[in-house]
C-alpha cells in the first residue's frame, strides 16, 4: 500500500514551519471506505517538533502513535497534558514504542541529531462525521501558530 500512496499528491502534506516542519503521508483516509479509522505516517526533520502546535481532539477522536526509524541511542520526548503545569505523560520514546492518546494536548520533539517519526492511527468516537484529519483544538496559548491541517 505504501508504494501506491507515497507519490500521490492528495495523500501527502507538508506541514508546519521550522522547527516544526514535517511530512505527513495519509495511508488510510479518503482512499479507503471506512467509518471511524484514519492512518498515516509523520516524518520529521532532525531535531524538530511534531504534532505542533499543541492540539487535542478528545471530544471527537482517540489517537495512537507508534514510533519508528529513530536510530539508537536517539529518542523523542512525548508530552500529553490537559494542563501544561502538570503533564499526565512526559517521557522519552524510542523506536517501536507506542503511546495511546485518549485526551490532552500531545506535542512531541526529537532529540538533537535525531528524527521523530511515527505511524499514527486516529479513531473517530462517532461515525464518519469525525473521520477527518485536522479539526483540532489548538492550545490557546499557541493559537497564533497555524496547524497546517485545516
């Protein structure tokens, strides 16, 4: 399936600005008939933030990140929080780690000299109404920063 979608313009997005630029490839999206699931891949440049600006979509979607192609000893740091002052999760993640995001803002950042690459899976909490990429709530303090997904 990757070979079929990686060169299709409608399945590829350039998102963000430095230091939060990343390439997003939609794998399971409008190309696959479905009701609740979306799937794709995010590839970052070295040392960049991804999932930036901090955003959440707890009322409409749950998400899973599966990190890959982060060479050892590299890592990324994943944050999940509803209040920045008291994060529910702030830990290093390595290749082959998975993080489930049920609620909260969830930015991540690569360690210096390394990328932060992950497969993501979004699951709509309802039917096809919320089966879309974008439509997120940006953390108010960062609302001046475009998500690039609208």
